C-alpha cells in the first residue's frame, strides 16, 4: 500500500539547519508531485512546498521562501526538506503528502521540529 | 494568493443529525481544463489528515457515502448526512488552483 514515512525532526537552534526526509513506498515515486505541509502546535494546516515528480520544478509558501529547499532523490524514493535559518515560528509537525488530481491523497505520520535556543 | 475561509469554525452535532461546513475562496477555483480544484480533509484526534473529497464532489475510494461535496466558483460545501461518533475531528478545505492553501479548519464535536 502507499506509504510515506517522515524522519529527521528534532530540536534545532534559531539560525541553524535541519534536513527532514520522507521515504515513499507503494507507488511509482517519480510519477507524483510531493508536498510538505506543516502544523504548528494547536494550529491548522499550512502548505509549505511542492516538488514535481521529475524534480524539475519546486514551489514554496512565502513564509519559507529563500530559507527552505525541497528536493527529491527518485533513485531512493525519498523526499527532503532542508531547513536553513529556522525561526521559532517554524516549530511544527511537518507532514509529507502525495499529490493526486491537485489534492493530497496520502499523508505521512509527521515529524516534529522544534526551533528553540 | 488564494485565501480560503471556512464557516463555522466549530460545530456540535447530535448523532444521526446532518452537518454542513462552508468554504469560500477569494478566487475562482475553476481551471482552464474544466476541473475545479477544491478538496476536503479530516484530521481525527491524534492522527494525520486524510483526504475525503477531491475536485469538489469526488469521494476518495473507501470514504463513506455520508460525506458529500458540492459547490462551484468560489463557494463550496461539505455535508455529512448523518453524523456518527467517528466523524469527530477537524475538517479542512484546500484549494489546488494556485499552489495550495487550506481553510482555517472546522472542529466537529458530538453533543
């Protein structure tokens, strides 16, 4: 079955860096755009970034543009989110989610990132 | 940017009664291909979000027929025909016409 598993969360200092991973299985990874979506504690869902299946294009929310980079390795069926210069307001559970018909039809379990000194 | 506005933000429903959630977008969600990219999700307590409905009214395989979506242009609605205890959670709409944006969420509780 389709599965997405995030990893790499933890505590990071403001201005530091952290890379999240999302391992995919159960579908043809290179055929699907994949998103990162986050949820701050007690808050709603915020879309973060999208990368196309072939990796040729990526898109970002204004709140992370220039600081976060989404990438993928189709040979490893893995998605990444490199977080540079994180801020306290980036503290959230980060989910990866598969795109289908411009909806998000499969989500991972999430990984918690805490930005704190 | 496309802004999504949901109402109400919370809903308390008697089991067996219907429930309705409204979602309004700041721009039309109709693509030039004729499809309208509005989807609905539920996040049950302690779980990841899950897709219920895509392209306004198409239910994901396995989703109960009690859930239905409707609307066009900028106004959309999710209806639950008869609320059950397992429907408790936060419901979100999301637009897919310009990147992605979620509504604020509507918390559904059982009376």
